[in-house]
C-alpha cells in the first residue's frame, strides 16, 4: 500500500485525518461537516446551502472573497464548497509546499466568518434554483421529485437549496443559529491527503481551527422504510424534447451486509459500454442516448437507482427493456465472468484511488462523520466473498416491483404508454 492513514482528535472534538501519500506531488485539503438539508426544518430549508455561500464572502483575517481566493490560488489551489442532504464539505487542492495556507483559509471560514452580503447571496441562490423549476415554478428535477416520494414527510425529502419561499424568508439570525449548532468540534472532520506528514497536518490544523468551539455531533432520525406498495409512478409534464426518468428501489444503509453485493449488481448492470444496461438499451437498440445505474447510500438508508433520458416515443420501450434486464438478475442469469469482471474492476478502482488525493480524502475523511472507515483491503475482501447465489438473492429481495418508485419528467405524449409498462412491472421482472 502506497499510503498511510492516521486519525487524531483535538481537544475541541475536531477529528483530523491525515493520509500520507509520499508518491504524489499535490495535496488535497477537505473539511467535512455533518450538516445538510436533512438537518433542517420546513421553515428554514436551504439554510445549510445559504451558509455555504456566505462562508466565501470573507472572514476576520480574509475580509473579502478576493483576498480569500487569492490566498488559496497563490499555492495552486481552487476553493470550493458543496452542500448535500446529509453533509457539507469544503475543499481545495494545493501544491505540496502550501498546506498551511488552505488550512488557514478554511479554518477562518468555519470559525470566524463575516456572514455578510446575505441578500445578495439569497438572490444568487434563487437564480440557481431556476434550473430545477419550470416557468410556472413547479419542481421538475428528478432527484427532488424522487426524494419527495421516497421520503415523504421526512427531512430527507427537503430540497438541498430550499424552496423559493423558505430562502426568501431566511434571516441572519436563522443563519447564525444554524452555524452555531453545526460548526462545532464534534461535528467536523478535517482531512489532508498528499506528500505531508501527520505531525505537520495536526500542527497546522490546531492553529487554523483554534477558534472552533467544542460541541456534539449532530444526529438524525432515520426515515421509515417505504411501504412496499409499488410500483409507484409519478409523471410531471414538461414541454421538452426528451423525457428524464429515475427508477428507484429503496435498499440499505452503506454499512449493511447487503451493501457489497448490491454494489456488484450495480456494476453488472452499468460499468462501461459492454455492461448490460448501456449495451441493451443504447448500443444494441438505440433507444436512448444514455442510461445508467447508481447507488445512493447514506449512513441509515440507501437507494438503488436507474436513471436516463430518451425521446418521448421511446420511453415505454426503455422502461420495458430496463425491467426485463433487471428480471434477468432476479432469475439468476449472471455469469461467473460478469461477477469476476465486476470484482476486478472494483478492486482496480480502489487501486486508482491511491493516485487521487481528493478521492483519498473522500474515502477516509468523509466516512469519519458517521463511523470508523473500512480500509481498502477490508472492502476488497468483503466484495470477494459475494457469490452468484448471493447476487440473485439480493436482486429478488430488493429489485422488486413492490419496492419500485419511478419518476419521469417530459412531454405528456410519453405518459400513457410508459405508465402502462410500469403497471405491469411485476410481470416483466419475473
């Protein structure tokens, strides 16, 4: 193994993860915070995302965005931030000699932000949100729509950016209250990967986050499992040239014993143009430009998803072929060669991660927000134990018509025939 991983916890409760990678020539600094839209209420939905924006407006030592970004750019960096449903993270690459600068800037952002230009940032976010709605203000984003069905009544259904109404009503008091609750020692992980030493990283982090107050890690209430009463189908009419769709199957949390096998099932379906979904639907039949499978996993819940886009006249046939392809998995029609390929490509992907300081931070840093992180060797061994019989068991258990939620957004002409296919999903999945 070409890297070494160390974990230190500072007196404030701040976790510091160092991944020493002497073979690399650049480093990544990332800060992970256990706060996102699922930690919000309806009335303050979007406050985590707004706070992310405001951090980039300056701090006490870096009083505006120009000086903040200039400092990071002077060591080869590029400051970024992302808000998700369960967490937020802030990161920048840097030259191997420049570790202390991005840590200083990120530490200032999270401990002494100015939180200025509130109304300007709210206007920017409202502009961003236009990508998710039509001219009437209806939500047409398949991710938002899917989450609303899957997690109805639970904070996991909240939009990450919030709603137009909730964002407009957010005040500086709302922002400060959220900041003081979430940006505390126990709720943050700092990760650094690159040609650095543990001693240097810990020393620089202590200095950069010296104003961070102690505090507990945020917790969440797990969503109730979706009642198996599917197949469910939601179609939103939108006058576009294509129909976007997502087919979701609620499954398991990321550390569940079934998780490894589901990951391999996903690779059998979609792991390059020679795998089943792109070959059957795109390459062989030309029914869509793209279609793929993915797994979205959180620490307490997960979904197995098929996503794509097609011409309206092709949607029903795309659905039919997707369901038939899933049916082959449920019938156990998976070859030893497909399983071997999936395992091999997964192991190769882990090897490739060793060349990416960003991916190493994500694996060993982000995971620490929730539980001790598996090593690459442990993950490879877990995957290697999965058998063909196990894949069939998992496909039959989790990829069923009763568990299926499908959302589509596009011209009305696609609705009737595609809905008819979804309603006979149980037959197609046999």
